[in-house]
């Protein structure tokens, strides 16, 4: 996965998707960067995703933006371990969960910011206890 912050690679990836998806992903990325200062952005063109981490490899990964032709999924690392009082988390995986984003208004739903912050807090706790 190539890493960069708001890079040309991210722009090239976003350009492959419809304008609404492109715009939604940019807004979601901006929210992630506001909530998680200093986060690094990585691009995986083959998987169609942007990854946000505080360290190399999977160990530092906090969340992802998974792009499709119809929307964006905000993937939360170890989301299955998070409290989700607003019922936003989807997915059947044993470990990860995602929040489906269809419009920019979805980024303002109650609980979205809290889940991003909780994912980061859980990562910090794991990385300091390891």
C-alpha cells in the first residue's frame, strides 16, 4: 500500500468513481483527518480503498474508506469490539465493522464521530499495553 497524505495517488483512485462518491469520500477523509490529527493516509488502488493509520502495516491501522460505485464504507478496525448505541455498525465479520455512507449527511449522524474516536482510543490502548 502506498502511503501519502492527500496524494496524487488518492486523487487518481477517487477519479475512478462517480462524482457523488468522490465528493463523499473526500468529505469522509477530511472528517477523519480532523478527528485524528497526524493520521497518515495510504492508498490501495487494487482494493479501492484509502487507509488511515498511525504506524506502518496493519498494526497501526485505525480505519479505512472502502469505495464503491454507489457509496463509501467507513471501515473501523476491530469495530466488533466497540459499543454502538446508535446501531450504525454493519458487517458480519468476526473482527471488523463498517458504517455505510450514502450521502454527506451520513457523516453527521449521531455516533459516527464517537465511533471513529473510540476506534482510535482502542488502538492507543492496545499499542501501549503491547
